[in-house]
C-alpha cells in the first residue's frame, strides 16, 4: 500500500517539482491507524498532503507522505437553528460547496472556488468575501499520528485566526505534523442570511439590480469575481494569495497614509488596520513581473505563479525580493500564507 518515488508535481497547485520517497493514501481513520501502528512507518517522520493548494515545495518532503483521500458527504444533524453537514477530508472543497447548494443549503457560497480539499480548509482557516471557515465550523475529526487515537476538536481547540489555526504551528500545543484531519463538520445556520458586505459583491448587486440574491446567486457572483482575477491552478500554477494582508497599528497606518494616501486599508474592530498586501506589492511595481520562471500574476499582485517549470527556490527568491521592496518602501514585513516545505 506504500507507493515509492511518487512525483508530487501534479499534487501541488503551484506545480513545483518534488518527490515523495514513499506515499500512502488513506481513506478512513482506520487507514491512518494502520500507518501509525506499522512497525516501520509508525515511527517515520510524516507529511500530510491534502490538495496541495497552500504549499511551496523547496525540497523533497519527509520520508512518508500521507495523502488524505477520505470521501463522503452527508447531513449529520438538523434542527430549527442549523443544519450540520460532514465531509470527508479528501473531498474537494468546491465540490462540498456545490453539494450543499444542491441540497438547498446556503452558507458556504462566499467560499466558492477556493482550491484545495476539505481537510486543508481548517488548517489555514480559509476565507473569502466576508466569510471564513471558522464562521461555519462545527467540529472536526482527526487521528493522532503518535497514538493513533481518533479525536474530535471544536472551534476553540482549533484556535482559528486569520489564515491560521493550531494545525499550522509545530511548537508546544501546536498540531502541525502531529495529526491527520479526516472529517470536517460545518454548521449552516437557519434561516440562511446572505453576507454581502464586500465591495465586489455590492458592485454586483448594483450592476444587476438584484437586491435580495439567493445563495445560488451569491455563489454565481463569487465564481465570476474569482474567475476574473484569480488564475485557475489547472491552467497556471499558483497557491492563491501568497502573502497575508498585514495588520498594523492605527498610528503606523496614519504614517503610511500620510506618505501614500491611496493605500487600500480596512479598519478592524480592535483599532488596528488591515492593509491590502496586493496593493502594496502592486505599488512597488511587481505586477506582471518575473524572476526566473516564477512570476507575479498580471491581474492580482498577491498571487505568485509558476510560468512553467519553476522550482520552489525560484518562487521563494521572487517572494523574498517582493518582501524586501515592500519593506524598503513601506516598512512592512509581508508574511507568506502558504506552508513552505
Ligand atoms: N489590489 C491592488 N492591486 C493588486 C491586488 C489588489 O491594488 O494587484 C487592491 C484591490 O484593488 C483591492 C485590495 O487591494 O482594493 C484588496 O484586493 P482583493 O479584494 O482582491 O482581496 P485580497 O486582499 O487581495 C483577500 C484574500 C483572498 C480572498 C479575497 C476576497 C488574503 C491574503 N487574501 O484577497 O484569499 O479571496 O480577499 O475575500 O486574505 C487566499 O487566501 O488564497 C485568497 C485568495
């Protein structure tokens, strides 16, 4: 059941070259447990791979790659307040969004077309157009890679933050590399209420004259908006936003605005201000540029792309050059969003 020398180029959306010395596909909690209980593989360092959409391979990963392929979509609970659905970690995220809409269940439509699998969604608390995974999260099932025990985690245990969770941290209390998420349960509140605060969605409402869109309508808008400005990984390798939007103090923001009045910024509830990293990168002249075979997408400076045959090192060289110029001009350190292996 362990495959040897598997190319990972087709298993990461940036299309970067890397080889798994050994790769095992798991389709259930029991399958993960078999790996943990295995006399040899149980002790080997492991890397968990989902859809590979938030990953930069700069080298070959740990001796054993666990490719999560747990299937399944079902409604597990229903009452007056909400419907709880459960999806296998190996299910494609967008397929889950489509399935819920087919069942007449709204709630995930703002997160349509986000690349990757269901199991990867909680790792970086995916989000788009005003809704984050944590806003719809119920619980998840994971298998501990040391004990083989199946555990259930609620939102609190996952410690969700902006593109962050306990699964991204390897230090004390962190779960990166220590467990495999096998199922995710989402809570879709009743009655459904649209989330239309984002400028792009407001614009669609104005342009179409639709004041009370259905979940399907919002889904269609989000798909159209994303398709217009984000590259399809099947056509042009990319990992979505490459940097997080930085958050600065109100004072820092005032200084920056004084120098660059056009800067796109969003005040947050706690008094801090979120800056649009895409705007900062764009302002430094990076849009459409390339370093080696890695480049900055023409329509959205926050997305780095593989122009064909790029290595992870080339992508990181480009990323560092962007970080350096944004730091030089604005004094802000951009933090990469994907996990670098
Ligand atoms: N902008 C520019 N130039 C650019 C790119 C953006 O001036 O090259 C400006 C835009 O005009 C806009 C602002 O920056 O005023 C923000 O851009 P956008 O609305 O496209 O959103 P974003 O900040 O680039 C974030 C998420 C996306 C998510 C969208 C919509 C992060 C790092 N990115 O992007 O998530 O889809 O909002 O909610 O938070 C992802 O994480 O991979 C991702 C795609």
